[in-house]
C-alpha cells in the first residue's frame, strides 16, 4: 500500500497519464481520498498542505493521514504540499515519503540555493523533492502572466543546479476557481518546452477549474502529477449543505455526506487523469 513516489510518477510518464495529488483537511477528507483511490483502483498522493498546518499542526495532520491510509488498501504516498523551509525538514523527520519545497517566491538564485539544500537532505533519506519555479497565483488575483510564467531557460538551469525530481510550473493555472469565469487556458507549448529542456516529469497545481482538453493536453506536454483541492472541497461542502438544508441534523450525518460527495468527485478526477485502474496491487 505504501507506494514509491518516484515510481508512481515514472509509471505515469511511461503510461501516458498523470497521478492525482489531493489535499486532506480533516479526518473525513483524508478518508474520502483513500476511499476514492480504493474505489478507482488508483494510486494517489495524499497531500498535507498550506491550510491544514496552521489549523492542527504538521504532526497531527500527518498522523491523521497515516491513520486513514493504514485503514485502507489504497496505494498511497504521503506528500508535503508547498512546504516552506523548516517545515520540509520537520516533515522528513515525521516520516513523509515525498515532499514539495516551495521557494517560488524567492529570487531565482535564492530559490536554487535553498532547493539544492533541501534536495541534498531529502535524497539522503531517499525522499524525492518537487520544487516550484514561476509563481502560481491565487484565483481572483490581478495577474501579469508574463512575470508569473515559468521561463524555459530558468527551468533548465534550476533543474540542472538543484537536482529536483519533479518541477511544478506556472503556465496559466491559478490556485482555486473563479466562479463565472471560463477556465484559464494553459500554455501547453511552454510546458512542452520546459519538459524538453529539463527532461523531468512536470507537475501542475491548481487543477480545479481546468478544462478537460487542457487536462489531456497537459499530460501530452509532459505533466504527470496533478494537484487539485478546491473542486474536492466544494464537493465536500455540497454534501454538508445537502444535509443542513434538511434542518438541524447531527454533525456526523453532514460530515458523512460531505465524505460521500468528496469520494465521488475524487474518483471522477482520478478517471479524468487516467490513473484510475493503475494501482499495482
Ligand atoms: O538545514 C538543514 C536542516 O535543518 C537539516 O535538518 O536535521 O532535519 O535533516 P535535519
Ligand atoms: P486547486 O485548489 O486550484 O485545485 O489547487 C490545488 C493545489 O495546487 C494544491 O497544491
Ligand atoms: Zn499548489
Ligand atoms: Na485552479
């Protein structure tokens, strides 16, 4: 059940699909992700991300995720999402088997220097590292895309100097979804160029609100790990609201309905990414 993260992504690259990577926010949401992976017979990255850490702390979030994984047969990786400096090392000590270090906000040289150090430490423990170059804006931010996009020559230098395993790129995606706005078109040509220049499997974040065509296009261009969160949170919320709409009910009933809706939405993503049916067991 504990998957080798490098192999999951390499297999996805060889098989022409992408592995789903989704964020847990609570016990029920962690359960939803592993149950969806089980139902879809898919591998999955269970991500501990930016929202959960201030809420319950890294250790507790890790332990909840670990518990959910242990209770299932799903093939999983427990991954730190958007880890800042220090948290990355804390995560390695706790037992995460895959990490993202996010130095994208730093000047290029500083991003390279810190990422290289994280890679050295993580690799000494056999842990792969995802890093980010270019900035992935939040939905609704006023964005000057030219300055946000990952630049091909910088990506080539970044990968050569840091030794990262996977690179998260900015190519038109945003974190979150803007209701009533059409999905952001992806710069697939740029993604393809970055893949050629770096030779690495690429990662796209912000996969909520991305059109179907862009999902398949991104896989063809070289993306083999997709991060999604907002669409799944919205599904959980719809489940809660469906129960609350019936009046004052037990909280557990609402949480269970949220979990059910999130399972359905996660299975749909795993199918869309092509990783459903790809669990090795
Ligand atoms: O800067 C280096 C890290 O703090 C090393 O952390 O002892 O958890 O591997 P570690
Ligand atoms: P979305 O919320 O847009 O799906 O982005 C999730 C993400 O990238 C987590 O790292
Ligand atoms: Zn992200
Ligand atoms: Na998004």
